[in-house]
């Protein structure tokens, strides 16, 4: 496990309010949602409860990308779980960067 993966794991545990060192769930999909709900922007389907999880990766710049694809409408979403206690959609992050002068 590299340092980025370890930091991500610690942040995910803090986001869930778990005690570090506590036994982790084996279900990667449930672990990624961290006890919160993420909804599709298009149809409002709960992406965590219907196994819409695709992947949890980091890009070359070290940015976290947790991807979902809605089972109802097929809309894809890309979230960053590393910034705050709630996931931020990368579409919103990019829009905010473009609006800053």
C-alpha cells in the first residue's frame, strides 16, 4: 500500500466516524460511500444503495476519483472524497476553478 492509498484509507475512516484500526468492511462499494448517500443528478437515484460504484482511483496529480454509473438512467458521476467530510462532484470542482479569476 503506497502513501496515497494509506492517506485515503485514513480519511475514509475519519469520514465514517470509525476508529482507526477497527476491522474494515469487506464490501468495497459500501466502504466507498462511507455511510452517506450520493444521488444521481439526473434521476435522483441513490447511487450507494443500488451498487452503482465503478472505481476508486487516483490520477497522476494525486486527486481522488470515485466513479459511479447510475443503474436507472446511466449517468456517470465522478466524486472526490478527500477534500471534505462529504464527497464533492468533480464537475462542481472544475466549474469552481473556471469561475475563479
